[in-house]
């Protein structure tokens, strides 16, 4: 500063004030931050196999109670609880002696009836010869004929008695009607069974193959029919459609089978169709009564658009994607989603193949504001990885 006779020079003071004011104005001026850098990518275009997904329950193809069809005491139990047995294997033996004696008695009766029928047949033949010689009357011949017919009837009855006795004797051996696993026995050695009614001895359950029952909506029925028509399949080709099944504790759908049955009508009360699949289940991984996840492929669809599943947001209006629009200004697009393929999600409606979708840095992107897009490329997803 310049002092003139103890006072500040007016010109020098004015310059100093101007400089100070200019410095203050420069410090208070607002400078907008640069647009945030955000990764963007074009949707991945590839063929995808769409799936119908449902939940269902497993059920045994055959479950049969083993009952005593004749009365008697349990003489043998030929399996251990939970054993897997082959068709025809003997599981229980009901004391057979009484039925063996009944069979021998019936066989003896059959022998007697056969002899009587043979004798009366010979007598009838002789009476016919005597009548031709006019030695006897017609009434005598009629009596011999009636006796022969009675003996023939007794002969037939005795044959029936033998078959019934053989059948009863066979019932003393309770055998497995099919290959399966036998539950714990409900009776003990020496216990009287079949007296006054059928006694359940145990239950046999077939585990391989196994059924999976599930229901599909009316909309899904139309989708399946359309997919079948597109592939040139008819209702008779229903059993050619594969089915994949997964337990709640498993990743993916490791169990494969085929559609086996579809109900002929949609249930009006629920708007669903009952469907059944059959799986080989050779490793016995599935047990009857399991709650399972089911998916049915509907045929390959070409040129589907996929984006990272994490890029999809949601609000009260539904699901959306952020897209870098004109001049790199962020746009919010409502979308309709398809299935998940690995980490990518099929987008069925809302974006085009040339849209630049924001795939990361979404928290810094605001619809209506500009960004600095960083181009990325999405990697192809395996079509078999659909979930």
C-alpha cells in the first residue's frame, strides 16, 4: 500500500478491492461434475430353449398291500424289513399242511369221479347195444344215460375242486407281485392271519420307475400345444417330450424322464391340467412323496435377447432396464422377462437388439441424466443352463 501524508492512496486502494472481489467470485462459481462412467452392453442375441416350469410330487408306479388270502398261522417270513425284492420272490409262508391235505382229498375225489364216469359211460354204451337188439326198453336206456351224465357232472366238479385246492395251497405262499421294496412286516411268526377277513402282512412299493405328478395352467397348456404344433407333433407324440426334475436341495434338474400322461380336460375349478411324467429312477434318488421342481422344454427359440439378471430393476410399475439413449442420456424402459439362462435373463419385450443396456454402475445412473458409457461385451450363455 502507498501512504501519502499518512493516508492510503485512493487509486491503490481501489485496485486492491477489485482484486479481492474477483478472487471471491472465482471461488464461489459452480462447476458441474463430469458424467459418471457406466458400463453398457448390447443385449446378447442367441437361441434359447424356453421351459415350462412347475412344482410337483413324486408317486410310486405301483403300491400294493400284501394280504393273507387264506387263513392260517405264519410259518415263515422270508425277507428283512426294507429289502428290495424281485417279482415272484416269496415273502411269507402261511402254514400249508391243511391246504396240502385238502388238495390230496380233492385229487382222490377226482380219481373216484373219473372212475365212476368211465363206468357209467361203458354201461350206457352196453345199454345202447341192447336197445338196438330190442332186449331192453327205452326207459332203461334213459336211466343209464342220466346216470352217465350225473357222473360226468361229478367228474367236472371234482376237477374244479382240485383246481380250487391247488389255488388255496398256492395262496399259502405270499409272493411279490412285482419288483420293489417291502415295508416293515405287520405280523409276527406264528400269528394267525386271514381268519374272518384279509390280514395285511406288509406293503410292497415299486421305486423304479417312478411317477412325477404336476399341474399346469391353462395358459401353459396353450403354450405346449403351440410348441407341439410348431414342431409338427401330435397328441400321440406326447410321450416324446422330455421332462427334467430337481429336488429342493439340488442345483438344476439332474433327473430326466418323459411325459407319460396328460388329463383329457382342464379342471374348471382350478383352471389347471393334470400331467404326469415317468422317470427311470434307477439310482433310487427319488422316493414317493417328494416335493420336486419340474421343467419341460418347449422347443428352441432363435434370436432371443438376453441381459445380465443383475441389471434388471423393479419398482411399483414392474421390472425395468436402464438404457443409454440419445446423447447418452439414461432412459428407463419397462420390460417383460423370460427365463433365466445362467446369469443372463431373457427379455421378451421392452428393448431392441441395438439398445445399449446399463450393466453396472447402476447406482450412479439416474434416468434423464447423461452418462459416459463404457462399452462391454456380454458372453454367450449355455442354453442348457436355464433355471
